C-alpha cells in the first residue's frame, strides 16, 4: 500500500479524487463515501502500466492536517488470464513448429519417412524432400519468431506488474 497526504478535508478529497478518476476514464466498481473508492482502469489490450487493465483501490482517512489516501493497484484477472493463455498457446505452437522442423530435417537428411513427412508425399509415396526442407526452415523461423514474441510478452507482463501503481500515483498528483 502506498499513501499520500492531502491538506483537504476527507469529503472534499473524496469528491476531487472521484472527479479525477472519472475524467481519466475509470469505471467505479465499489464506493463507500467518503472512505473508499475502487475503480477499473485501462484496457484488456493495454501493454504499458498506465494502459493495462487494472483494479485500483483508494482508502481515505482523516488525519490532523487533512486526509491520508492509501492506494493499491493490481492487474485485472482477465488481463492476467489473457497473458497466461497467450503465453501458453505460444509455447505450444513453438513446440509444435520446432518438432515439425526437426522431424522434417531428419527425414530430409536420412531420406526416410517420418511422422510429418506425409505432408510432402506425392505420387506413389514419393516424398518431395526439397519442399520438406523449405517447410522445415519456415517452421524453424516461425518458432524463433514466436519465442521472441513470448519473451516480449513476458517483459511487458513483468514491467506492468512492477509499475502498476503508476496511474494511481499520477491521479493523486492531479489533486490539489
């Protein structure tokens, strides 16, 4: 939990915070005037800490000189699930492409039939090894491309996770 102290009374701080959040496109999900406001912010397709879909909870408490606001942010469950499912499917496709590439390269090298060589079977059971070799290269290139995408996706997820409070901090800095 992070916090900020404002020199405003709690009700006024709550009103200004709510107005700021609504102005920034947040959707209020829970509200206990004037002590709690919880919002959803960002998009399912957001890839930066400010744009990733998240849930932010602000708690307001009166103190001697004004109002203390504590806040916490967490990535939305559907954003996390989409990231996990996308990564899992990516790993599955990388594995499949790599297997096809290795299998076809082995078939080309040995001149023997293999599990995936049926794709290039032509008349009378003949295998078109030149096409199999090209396809194996393409499958390997596609697998490498997907590995790069998976790495980028992991970096985005880690970056968003560690900087998730950025929007909440900025929304509080807009208050007087």
